[in-house]
C-alpha cells in the first residue's frame, strides 16, 4: 500500500515501553541565558491520559523560562511521543524545532541525515552539542539552522526529505490545528517521493477538537451560536475554529453523532489559516 504524505491517524501516543530502553543524553541543570534547566525525580507520570508507574525512578529535566514557565521537559509522555515519531522517521530528515533534543536522539539510529531548524539561538547553543554527540555515534551528518522553520518551508520546494517532523507548538491544543495544517501543507512539497510529514500530537489535538465538536452539537441548534460565544469568550481562536461547525449544522438536530463527528474530524484535518 502506498504511504500517504500525511497520515492523520498516526498516533504518536500509542503506548510502548521501548523508549525506556533507549538512554538519552540529558541537559546539564543550571542557569543559561533566557532560561534555566531544572531536574527532579519521578516514579510515576501521566502519559497520554494514563497514569503510569515506572519500574525505576526517573530523573527528568525541565527547561524553565525567565518568567517561571515550564517550557519543555523530558518527562515520559514527551519521551514516548518523540520515540514514536522517531520510529516512523527514515532517510533524510528535516525537523522544526530542536527543543531539548529528544527526537533527534531517538531518530539517529535509523536515519541518513538530519537538518534541524530552531528559532531560539540560546537553545541551539545548549542543545546542539548534545545532538551532535548522538548523531556522531551513528555517523549521521547534522545541520542546525537557527531560524523560523516556516520561512524554510516557504522557500523553493526541494522535494528531498524522506521525513519532515514538525513540533514547533508548545502545547497540545485543538486551537493549533489550523496553523499546524498550514505547516503540513507547506512541508509536503519538500518531501521526496514516498516521503512523509509527521506532526507532534496530531491525533491528540484532533481528539480534543472532536470532543469540543460533540459538546457543541449536543446543544440545541438555536442555542449553539450563543453557547459558543460564551464558551470561547477568552479563546477567539477556538471561536474561529468552531464557527464553521455551527454553520455547517445550522438548524439540524444531530441524529447520528458518529457521522457528525466524522465530518468534524475531516474538517479539522483540512482547516488552515
Ligand atoms: C515542543 S519543542 C520541540 C521538542 C523537540 N522535538 C525535542 O525532541 O525535544 C518546540 C521547539 O520549537 C521551537 N520553535 C517554535 N517555533 C519555531 C519556529 N517557527 N521555527 C523554528 N523553531 C521553532 C521552540 O523554540 C522549541 O525549541
């Protein structure tokens, strides 16, 4: 069966404990320009909605911004999702962005080359050396470009990457879908024949959208507009995303929710900004 350039059903939350057997080089705790790296120990964790007890305590790292926000970490859920995306990767790979370098470490055993685009120069300074150690061990050439991956994707299509992995969004939120879909559409022309785009947490975000869609469609048709206005008062992006659902099902009581949600899912994989 021919592989599609993007598979919206690829679920990077699919559980496997294989990630626990792949050691990763962790960042050194301390203060860095613009952020600090903290460390703590866990013996259980939420992993994609499931509480998982670890067989051994795990030291994890968190990257905390100057205003105290936990920006990124290497907790089990992150490791599982990066591991799954890395397993699905092959050949010449383009990545946006670098993060704390988990995905590259999981990917280098089975790819040919790695090109990473990361917008934070401060992060590149700290994380690139770690990625190079892992890549050198597998003789994988690495190029790290400091910049905006969207600018790269807007450039002349090169049709040369076998895998393009994107995860420039900080959180898994259905409201990101239009932007994520736009990046996907920009990425596809850069794929070689049979290549594939992977998007961090896509199935998770689709599921969140589907849940929001279901709550909206359970409201009586005449009430949906006001309901949505109240529910999204603080979240204009969610309003914009869900208004086409109100319009599509205007005046309709939902007899077959599964069919309605299938429409919602299809819409959410196509909508862009
Ligand atoms: C969720 S983290 C990536 C985690 C990473 N995959 C890992 O394995 O650790 C998101 C990263 O994307 C970067 N980023 C955000 N927007 C970007 C953009 N437009 N272009 C390039 N990098 C971007 C952030 O600075 C951050 O390093």
